[in-house]
């Protein structure tokens, strides 16, 4: 069951804690499906392939702190560390860390002349993360 409330997902990119700026962090896991159907098969057959990971972030409190993280990484792409921790209602936390294996694949800044400024960075998380449950 989902948990509604502040502070359930924390986000750190390139050693900067962005939790206070991010309204949502969507961590996506996917495993490639490899077909292994052969002449003896009676239906398509598949095996798991390699995993891939990415994160879509919704920034609703954009300011210079956010731009100082994502702006330079768009101008000069580099591998950085990303840490995403998720805490459930009972206080249990799972932390996924990509040490020097994350890079920014997209960064937008938007807003109206008199409204707040928002942003939607995207991270590609390369390789398997370390996973710590506590």
C-alpha cells in the first residue's frame, strides 16, 4: 500500500541533497526480455536479460541549488553518484546507490512570468546499484 506524506523518498545527486526541492522521484527498474523460442517451441519463450534503471524527478522548488547540480552536468556530461532512499510507513528504508554511475539525460526549466519555476531532470542510472535495506 502506498504511503502519502513528506520525506518518503530522498534524493542526492553529486553529493547534493535535493530532497527538499523534489516533489516526486520516480525510480524505474526494467529487465530486458530476450526471446529464446526455437523450432520445438509451441509458443514464444523468453528469458530475462539485463536490467536498466532511470529516475525521473519533478522539481517544484527550483532555485540556484538545483541548477548548480543539473545545469553543469548538461553542459559537461559526467558520471556522478546518485542515491535514492525510500522509507515506508513503519520507518523501514531501502537505499539504492549508483557510485559514479549516474548521468543526466535531460533537464528542463519551466514556469510562467508570475508563477513558480519548475523543472524535470532525468537521470540514467548505469549498472546495478548497491541496495541497503534497514
